[in-house]
C-alpha cells in the first residue's frame, strides 16, 4: 500500500489531470482514509499517456437517469433477493457511466457526479448494512452487474416482469450497454460484464471538500495498484 501511496504522491506533484476531465488536481493523498480505499483509486490521477502506458482504456457508454438519486448496484440475473441500494444518495440528474478496461476485461464501472478530483474516499455501503464493512459488497453469480435508479423497481412493479426484462438485457449483452425498460420513459439501466467473472465486488465514493459525492467506482479487481499490465511490467 505504501508503494502505491508514494506513486500517487508523485503523480500529484507532477500535476497530472483527472482521468475524465481537463481540470487540475485539487486533492492530496494525505486527505484520504487509505485504510478504506482500493489501491486502484490511483487511476483517477493518471493522464491519458499514463493510462495508455498502463494498458487501461476508458469508454463512456451513456448517461444514467437517476430521478431519485438512489442507486442500485446488483447482478441483474439474481432473482428472489432484495436488490441492494447504496446508503448514500446523490442529487437527482443524468450522470455519465464510464467503463475502465484492461487485460480484455472490464476493470471498473464509474459514475461521475461532478468535476474535480475527490479529496476523500469511503467504502460504499448499502442501506441494509450501514456501518458494516463486511457486507458492503454485492454478489455476482452470472458475471454481469448493473447500475439503476430505485424508481426502475416501481416502473416495473411486477417482480417476475422485472426479472424477465433484466434477464433479456443481460443475456443479450456483449461487454456493456444501456437500455430503457419502457420506451416512453427516460429511465434506463446500465449493465456490464464483471472483471474476471463471479464474486463479491466493492464500490467506493469519491467525495468533494463538502462531503458530497463526485465519483462512484465499483472495482472488479482486474487492475492492481492502478495498473492494467500483467506480470513483471506491472511491478515496475
């Protein structure tokens, strides 16, 4: 961990821009609670050249409608379980969804809520496990995950109809995509393959100086120390 922090400090001193904007960096790793963050959050301090060197690509797949600001993250193919909602809410709106890819897999899914670099990161918990870090991940059994607003659950209130819809979209998925459950509604769902497959995956909030969310990142554990290369290159 200390090696990663040293790397990020060097990146900050060199003035690299945030991955998805041309704004200058505004944070210091000293402001982060390092005990609660993934080593891969250093990816947000990389320039385009550094991204290319580390074999990481970023693709924005569209904007997610969040009319309530309450975000669900789940494996859309798991039925019969409550779909988890993050305990933090964001301001209602439309927000870009970006996929980070490396080693032929999706390494992370990112929602961006505002410009600038977070000054603090925290583990994202769900409403059912506030205050717990042991149950803060969501389970993936079918190698696919999704982001959606909780209002999708009321838009399709019949559980079987909702399960059928999500399954249809998931099974037709290539790597990632977005879909509208009802044609006349702007509500949509973002779906994406999950890193190396099934498992329990964790998300992190990047916060501004006022404690408001700027970034939500779900890490699919493909990157290591914000590096997408494999083998000896990644250790340099």
